[in-house]
């Protein structure tokens, strides 16, 4: 049996941020991650300046491709609104691997399944034991399933379903493009350019609204790909998109149960307006770590439910 003071299940942004903070305070911590990184996570890879600030990373220090997007074009009810902004884009395979490696904590490649209480400890798959357990394994997190399902229900109207594809592209001017509510999509479609000749395109919408309207996310994807052809995207590159589902924020119950914590998508923390999940994952991971370190309550009350303010007024750049 491998024992550690803290075990984090999931090595995405939530788990890595939590481990990074715990490690700085000398806590004994290990991560169980089911994939060997760099894994390809379905995600547009847009991050706000506050993500870098929270992670104490100056844009110039990030060792992989980081594109600064200074222009955002919003398409809304046939109108085209060009807006100034300062957002970043990263590739998730690079970003997540780098965050995980930066933690400096041991990472075991293991898909966690069974979680049991044994006195003051948590035991995972009869193989790992800890005093503090952090559920950071995204939508299908086993910590949620074992310890939170009954006390923090996930309402269907908070479920967002998506289809996306990351493709090679020679997009020149680094403009991020968003189309809201096209063809009745209860969400938006995106076009997020990346450094190094990549582009992420996708559609995401509320599952409950799609169901009521008798629409499928795949039909919206097909309509969107027609639009992309007009933007010089090679049609051969946009077949076979990947799907993923996650929850936007609804505070339906606790995110802490004795010494077990939920962070990031495992807690369903993406913002209500934009479905931004990386920022809330990072912030919640850090807050959970601080609670473990200090014994203070774990509260997400100050974590914003909305992204638009951060997009339109991105605030200061991180400086050391
Ligand atoms: C198509 C799409 C586009 C998106 N675009 C954006 C965007 O541009 N910007 C943004 O801010 N947010 C975006 N999001 C949301 C964002 O991707 C998530 O909110 C974010 O990844 C949450 O981070 P996390 O660490 O909580 O979970 P994850 O990133 O999902 O990480 C969970 C980790 O746990 C591991 N894991 C899962 N199960 C187990 C298990 N049983 N045992 C061990 N390990 C396990 C997984 O392999 C994974 O590495 C998007 C989401 C989707 C689906």
C-alpha cells in the first residue's frame, strides 16, 4: 500500500494547481493520473490573464507556445462586433504536461476506481492510502461518485456538451472569433488560433436546451464547418471532431466532505456565461490546498461565476 498525506486524483489544471501549492508548503502529496501525459484534452485552450497570475507564470516564462490574442470578433444575431481584448491561447497537451511536471510531486499512472473510508484515512483501489483526498478527475471523477453524488447533485440544465477539433492552420492575425446562438445553438461556436500554426474550432451548448429544441450538437457542428470553409479552413481537417461534456457552476451542495475535496470540473465550476473552466480549476485547486494547509474552510464564494468581465477588462499583466 502506498501512503501519502494527500492524494490528488487527476492531473489536469485543477489537480496540478493544488499539488503545486501543497508542495510549496512542504506537504507530502502524490497524484494519480489515468493517462500518461501529454494527453490530448478536448479544449479550446483559451486562458485569461488571471490564470497566469494565479499560477505565478509570466507569459515570457511559459516554455511552450502561448499566443496573445488582442482582437476578439463576436458574431451575434448577424452583427459582427470587433472588440479589443488581451487573452491567451495554449495547447492543452503542452500546458497540462508542463503544469504537472512543475509540481515536482510523484505522479502514478493509475485509473482510480474504488474509494473507501477506513477510519481517518481514504483508501483507493486497496493500493493507495491518504488522510486528505482531492477529487480533480473532471466530469467523471470517482471522488464525486463515491462521496459527493448524494449531497451535490448535478442538474441537467448545467450540462454543456461540445464537439471540437484542433487542426493545423496558418491563421495570420491571431484574432479569436466567437459566434453566439447561430442557428438556435444554446451556446457558441469558437475559432481560437494558437501559436505554432494550430487552430482550435468547436461548438458547445446546453444539453437541456438542445433536447427541448430537438437539435443535436452534431447538426450544429456541421453548420459551423460550412462557415469555417469561408474562413479558409481546409475541410479535410475538420472531420471526426471529439466530444466531451462538463458542468457549469450551480452551487447545489458542498465541495468538501470531511477531508475530501472537489476541485475543477469534478465540482462543476465552469463559468455560466462562457463555460470557462481552466481558470476556476486553477483557483479551486489553490483554495483546496490552502484549506488543507491551514485548516481554514474551503469556500468558493469568491470565485467568479462569470468570465465576460475578465475578457473585456483583463486587468494588469502578471509581473514579478
Ligand atoms: C471542447 C471544450 C472546450 C473548452 N474550452 C475551454 C477554454 O477555451 N478555456 C477554458 O478555460 N475552459 C475550456 N473548457 C473547459 C476546460 O477544459 C475544463 O473546465 C478544465 O479542463 C477543467 O480542468 P480539471 O483539471 O478540473 O479537469 P480535466 O482537465 O478534465 O483533468 C482531469 C484529469 O483527471 C484524469 N482522470 C480522469 N478520471 C480519472 C481517474 N479515474 N483516475 C485518475 N485520473 C483520472 C484525466 O485524465 C485528466 O488528466 C473547455 C471544455 C471543452 C469540453
